[in-house]
C-alpha cells in the first residue's frame, strides 16, 4: 500500500484491514462531509509517515458490497455519528470511537500501541 492510500474495502476485502497486525477501519457514508474531511486529514498524516505500518481502510455503508459486514455487526444500528473508526490487532477489535480528526485517530492508535 502506498503511503497516501486509504483502502476502500467491502465484504470481500475488509479482512485486509481487520486481519492486519494493526488495522483501522473507518465506517462512512457517501453523503457525509465529515467523513470526507476525516479521510483528507488521514491521507495527509499518512503521507507524512505518521501512521507507520497501520493499515487504514474505509467501508462505505451506503454502497453495495457491505451487507455481510452490516449483518455481522448489528450494533451498527446504534452508531449515531460518522465517521466511526474501529481499531483491530490481528483480527481482534481493541478500540472504537467516533472520528473527528485525523490527529485523534493518531492519538488513539498510539494509545493502543500501534504507533
């Protein structure tokens, strides 16, 4: 993955993020200005090398191809704010939070020892 990439994932590819040694999965929707701004900030920080080997992926919940993910995670119905970020360590969810800024993701990733 290039330093500027945020992987766009769906049911077929989400394990590339969840199964990574250190992964951050961003939940978003198409019509979400905050989601777009969050991604822009993440890309900038990634370009600066701030995230190290953290694999960052984005799943757009309003796009086709994420039905299995939504079924496997019924708690999504209670998520009130997007973007919402899940941090995974080799398949195990270790943190989750409503995203606000790319630097907040950086702080939370550091808090769990990812960077």
